[in-house]
């Protein structure tokens, strides 16, 4: 599972090249090359799960650097699925919505106003919890998902539907 990530809350006009390069390194270069290195240890018929974001589907101000990196992961997933298909390695993307974790300084978890705002835009009326994500990843890595390949699965409780 490729799950490296950092937040960058900045407009396109104000994004420094240093921040942008850091986002590329962590969000795109790292999963690309770690997967390349691990290909020798991934069993034929195995599974790779890449992590994108709901922000690759919808837009909020000042999330462009983060969101475009996650959109690139979705493209990478399709290319990996095609290239690794001869080994029956399945590659899928999960795209979590806002999850109550430490990510981004714990804002979704700790900021009551932000948590409430997100919950109000989500069909299930709450922000996500880590277990909401973990169970989907477990499914994608199991034999139950043996015919799921090159897919983007949004795990967001129905945000912005």
C-alpha cells in the first residue's frame, strides 16, 4: 500500500517551487519508485493499493498542489495495472474523503467547525474514521477482490454527490 502523504494548503499563485517539489517527491516519486523496488518481492497474483483523495474529483481553494499529485496517482494506478497484469498483480486506487486522523495536523479530527462543515456535505452525515479506510484496503488485498483491477474507489461517505 502506497500511503505516503503530506498536506500543502496554498494557492497556485503562492506555491513555492520547494513546496511543489516536496509534493512531487512524497506523493508521486516515492510510490513510483518504491513499487519499482518491491516488484521483485510482490507475489504473482498480489495486490497494490495506491492512495489518492476525494480532492482529485472535487475542488476546494488552496488544495491544488495536493490534489494534482493525488490525481497523478490515479493515472499511475492504471498504468501499473496494465503493466503488471501479466503477473496477475492487481492495482487499485482508494480515494478517501476527510478522515479524522493526525494528517494535516489533525484538523479534521480536532477542529469542531471543520469537522461539522465536512459532515454536513457528506450523505452519511459524518467525517470518516480510520477503520472506514482500513476495511476497504483489506478487501482490495483479499481474494474477494480478485477481479477488481485499475479502479478508483472513493471512500468518502458520499461527499459532494
